[in-house]
């Protein structure tokens, strides 16, 4: 869901939202105006006064280098302030910085801690990131079953990367029973979100499936999408 923050005095519109492609903290900022400086000063003032949303936006801006020079240390600083107040997007962003060692020392245990806090609030990107750390054995023991469990949580919310990886796990029988029908379904859902690799994987697995199996996989995908419209 997109939330709009209008700063009428300078004619700015910032749209903050969650994307499903498995990025970092998934805040998208769209600036519509030429008067950036007054807006930025208002934003920083709000962040310094403890506004969670302003802190999270600043973290995103510094991490991405949007409107300001890219500065991972500043990104971590503002993400932490918002994360400690419970903002799930900031928690996910801070976890990402810990996992990559950007602006703060790399620490997979801390990354997992922040991802879990965000995941408990239903953040799909954090859920995907937990699955990834379990799959890679970073900060936790390698555990494909646990990875699949977290990918499923994210995939159920429409996270395309998690859907594609869950399809791969069903295709190979890693962490979940080998099941071409479910693999095809998850690949198909990821492909519908624009994942070309998932589309290719779906088409490859279809070559070894029967017509009835493909029809069942397609039915499951249609039902999944219909339930979420």
C-alpha cells in the first residue's frame, strides 16, 4: 500500500511504498518538484525530532543516494533510529546494511535479529531475507527447510523473488518435497510479476510434465491470484 506525504509549501510529493522484488527496505521515493532544499530541511528537522517516517525516509535516501550523496553510515544512523521505534521498513533496511557490511560492520546475527523484528510485523522482504540467510547459512546454520518456510511466508504476500526460489526448491526437492506441479505454480506466479528467469524455468519444467499436471499447476496459480484480488 502506498502512503502519500504532501509537503504543500514546496510542492513535493513523496510516495513511500513496498515493492515485491526482494530489495532492501523497499521504500520508493518519488520527488515531484524542483525545490528540494526546503523539503529536505523539513525532513531532517522532523527526523531529529523523532518522527519515525522522516527517519526511515532519510535512511532510504542516504542508502540509495537519492537527493543526497550516498552515505551508508548516515543510512544506518537514521534507519536505526526508526528501527528502534518499531518501523518494519527501517528494520529491514538496517538488517540489509548489517548483512552487507555497509556503513556498519558486517554482522549476520544482527542482520537476522532486525529481519526477524520486521518479519514479525509481516514485512515480506524481511521474511525473504531470513529465508536467504538460512539457505546460505549466514548467521544461522544452513537449513533448506527453514529457508523454504520463510520463502513461503514472503511468497504468499506476493514477493516475486521468494516465489521464484520456492519454485526452484520444489523443482529440486530441497527443503520441500519434490513437486513439479508446485514448482510450475510458483514459477508461473513469479513470471506473472515480470521475472523472465522464472518464466524460462516454468517453461523448462513444463517439458517434463504431463498435460494434466500443467493444467493443475495453472489452476492452482489462477486460484492463488483470484484469492488475492
